[in-house]
């Protein structure tokens, strides 16, 4: 989402990061025999940690559920983590470009570099919140397992087992809820504060009525048009939307007013975040909790 940072601030942050991470090639086993792996955001880092199991030491860089990840300023410690990683998982799609620059400044033939946008075929300018797309989660999990097997061939069968358990057991409730919501509430019109919800709404078959330009503007930290704001106000006032989904990590006065108006009209509000909430949750615990909250909101709104 995010408020735009000044060019000077971004440049300064990257200069600190790159200075801090110029450490040379990573050692193959820097953490007591475990493989050092890094994800730029803990939504992906949780999946990486589960697939790697006790063969990896996983570090997620962006973990604060109260922060807007788009405004993140990297630190020298982040640079060191990237420089020593055997596997680096970035999101791409304009979300964490600072990490790609840090990796490029520290080339290492032993490191596997995975970028989600490239894996799922979403180019720069597309919706970066791919961890909210169930099909993309599957694609990324497959790619992580393949990369772990490349950097640690002796443990290939272990990684295959971890992958199978994650898909069949770890994500069981997640997939069940997605199927239930799609079957019961597919086609239901909803509103949203920004684009974080769109990949999941597509998977659930929900009809997002909020203008795409408004979702994009709030995601990029720019002022939405007066026309879009007026249209959303009408959608809420006339209860064209059944549920309003808000990204609680990216609130603006316009969004706060929409949430207040929705509640005043008896429209249930479901809250989503970009990073794990709480930070100690697993990917599936976080997603299941949010899906359950959305399911309750839809049930309240529709009587189904």
C-alpha cells in the first residue's frame, strides 16, 4: 500500500543496506548445519520455513503486523541476511525492489533466487499480493521445494515429505474454507479498501464492486479520484455491497470514513492484513482466521 517515500529516503536506505550486505559469497551451512534461507515478507517466510523444516534456518525480513510493508526501510542486518542466504525468496512486482538490489550487489552461484512475480507470471505493475491467491501459493510452494532440493540434494526426499505434508495437512482447512465460501457465497457483491483482497476474492468468486482505480490508488499511496470516492459512498449508502473488506495495515481518512459508514449502515466489516497476524502465526493459521472472519461476515450479511 503504502505512502510514497521520497527518492532521497529510498536511496539512503538502499545505500545503507548494500553497504551492510557486501560480505561476499555465502557459506553453504552457516547455521549449525542448517541452510540459511530468507524471505522478504513473513507471509512467504512461513511457507518457506515449513517446507524446509529442521533442515533450514529461516529469516523473514518484514514481520511487523502494525507496519505498511510498502514503506519498509531495509537495515544492514537485512543485507547481511540476504548476503549469507542459500535461498532468497522475494515477492517482486514492485513490492520489495530493495531486496533484488541487495542480491544483485552480492552475487552467489550457491544461492537460489526465487521471485514470486516471475514464478506466477505477474509483471511489474500487477497486483503484488500473490500470497492471497491460492493457486499462486501452490506454485510458489512447488518452486521452493524444487529450489531446496537443488541447494541441498542429500535432503531431497525430506523436502518432498515436507511438501506433501504442507499441501495435504497444513493447508487442509485453508482449502476447505475456500471451497465452502465459494460454494455458498460466490457472486456476492463486496467492497474493499484496496487491492490486497483481489486475488482471494477472485478465488472465492466474490464480486468486488469497488472501482479498480480506487483500489490501485490506495495501494500505491496516491489520492483517489473524487468520482471514485463518491461512487463508493453510494454503494455503501444504498447497501449495494454486502461486506466491506479493509486492509488494517493501510488506513487513510477516506478508508476510515468508509468503514464508519459501512458499520452505520449495518454492513459487516472484515479486516485483512498483509503480514502474519499475530507475527507468530503460521501462514495457514493466519489465512484460516481471516477466511473464517470473512465467512461470518458474509453469513451475517446474507443470512446464509
